[in-house]
C-alpha cells in the first residue's frame, strides 16, 4: 500500500512569492492499483509523483509504504528498492553509450553492490530476449547495439522493461508515451498494463491523453489546484468518456471558482 497523509507543499517563485501546491493532500493506492492522473498544468501532478520518488519533500505530512514504512524524508536512491520510474524523455531511463544488454544487466543489478567490472549478465540473455520480443520491435536482435542508436520508441520500450525487471512495488509513469508516435504509444501502453497486472504493481501514470487515462488502469484521478476533485474506480471509470470528463471538470471548476469568491 502507498499512502500520502495530509501533505502540504509550497514552492517559491524567483521573486520569493509563495505558491501553494498541496494543502492537506490525502491519497491512498492499494496493491495492483493502476492509477491514471490527469489535470491542468500546475494542478500538482508532477509534484505528487515527486513526493513518492523523493525529488520533493513535503513541508508537512507523510508518505507511507505498506502501512508502516515512513519514506517521507528518505533519500531518493534508498527508495529505489521499492520504486521505479519511466520518464517522458526516452533518454532519461537508459545509458545511451552502453549496449542494450549492458543496460539490462545494470537494471537487473539495481540495488545490489557492484563496481565498474560488474560484467554482463549473460546467463539471463534468453530471458532478456523473451521480454524484448513481446514488444514486437525487434529489440531482441539488438542486444549488442548501443542504446543511443535506437529510436526514441525503442528506447522507451527498453526503459519500461528495465524499470520492471526486479518487480518494484511502485511504478511511476511520467507521461511515458507523450514523445512517441501513436502506434508505438499503443504498444507501450498495452505492455505497461500487462506488466502491472501480472506483477500487481502499484502504478501512478501522469498523462495528458484523456482517452488513455480512461482506457487503461482500474482507477482515474483528476487533480485541480492541488486537490483531487475526482476519483473514479471500477465500473464508474469504465462508463467515462472524454466528453463526460470535460463536462464534469467544467462544472467542478465553476463550483470551486464560486466558492473562492465568498
């Protein structure tokens, strides 16, 4: 279980002006939850993920794993044994000067002690090939290719495989298909959902593609001005359309704006 309890976070502009993002945010995700996160720019989507991965420390409140592990102020690298992330930029999750096999070997050794001579994980080559073959992009035939020579889509697919090799408890997806063409995006999304379901990983996915937010995962939350204004699950989520979401958002925004006037 992942839980954010009563989190407050304020940032300051270059002019020293405060900008409150969260004012008592509460959020909980259970094992196997695949949560799509949507919302306007500045709503707090990235800050929510950053509270979990350790890039941002809340001013107050807590981040709890499995009911009793407080990771609120834990260093980011120490959270890596529980948490993996796939970024929007395909270059961020891989080492471009290393081969596909070297990248996979490094990912498989995540959290283990090794030095610059850790070597290639040749005993798992067939396993790696099987994982890559499911993508249908021919990556299984490029284990000795430098990652920097791959297309952006291939790199993002590799990044997804790397991030889940060791079955993390939490997977953070930061617009991980935004830079891809529609066909590759669909491949990535289907593989993402397959991995999450198979391994029952708690997953939080930021996306600006509202249709993807509806089509994938078992839960959808909408953030607005640092608040979770909608939290759809199960059958309720299945009945959503983009048009319904936009209509509900406009109505809610009008209500919140009216409330701010009084």
